[in-house]
C-alpha cells in the first residue's frame, strides 16, 4: 500500500470514528431539554446522515476507479507484453543500481 492509499485509509477510519463518536454523543444527550437543543440535535443528526452517505459514495467511487485502473493495466500488459517486460526490467535495473549505490 503506498503512502497516498495509507492516508486515504487513515482519513476514512478517522471520519468513521468521528461519526460514531457524534452518534454516541447524541445518544448520551437524550436527557437534555429545550427546543434549541432539540433543533441543534436534529441538524446534527441530519448532517451525520449526509456525511455517512457521502462516505459510502466516496468509497464506491474509489473502489470503481481502482477496478478500472486494474482492468486498464491488465489490458495494457496483455496488448504490450514486450514493452511491459522492458519497462519492468528497466525499473528493476534502476532499483538495483540505487540499492548498490547506497551500500
């Protein structure tokens, strides 16, 4: 998993935790009274619902884009096996040279 994927995974985990914490806060605040509090609570619940829907939508988009990229890569490799082998060999040579240089 590369750095960007780790950051995305961490962000999704943190957003999910924030939603859970907010839901817990709402559940624990049932004892509070007053119209102003109820209005604020209703707004927060609506915002949480929208945030959950948006997180699910983003997850679906990311999964679909990942699948599309994998299919495109697979098609390219099948259509250009020698180019792919050459690129892989070049990258391997470059990595080998960098490793040898640092020792």
